[in-house]
C-alpha cells in the first residue's frame, strides 16, 4: 500500500472529517471509495471493466452477458482503426 499526503483547504478537511464520522468510516476509506467510483465511471468498456475488477483475469470464466458485451464493444470499433492496426503490425514485423 502507498501513502499519500494531501493538502486540503481547512473547510474541505472539516467536511471530509464530518462525512467520515456520519458514515462511520475513516477519511482514507472515503477517499479510496471516491477514487474507485471515479475509475469505474471512466471505464465503460466491458473488457477493461473486467480487467480492473478481477485480479485473476484472464483465468476466470466470463458470463454470457460479459461475453456479449465484449462482442458489442468489438463491433463498435471503426473498421479504419482495425485496418490501421493491422498495417502497423505488418510494418513492425519487417
């Protein structure tokens, strides 16, 4: 685990302390939960969500819903990006 020192305005520190007390958590737990919510909100791709949520990836079995999500995400990739990636791969092998 890493340690981080935050410099907060006095009012923000008071607010954080009050919220933590009201939720019966410590301030660190609140900050960790906030970071996780923000990361989840940024991660809309189902494959990336599976990667971030499961440290055992890729050894676990996926649900049919997750597999369907992967297929939909792949289908949404513009053809030009796929073709461009293939061309770059061929150039790199030379």
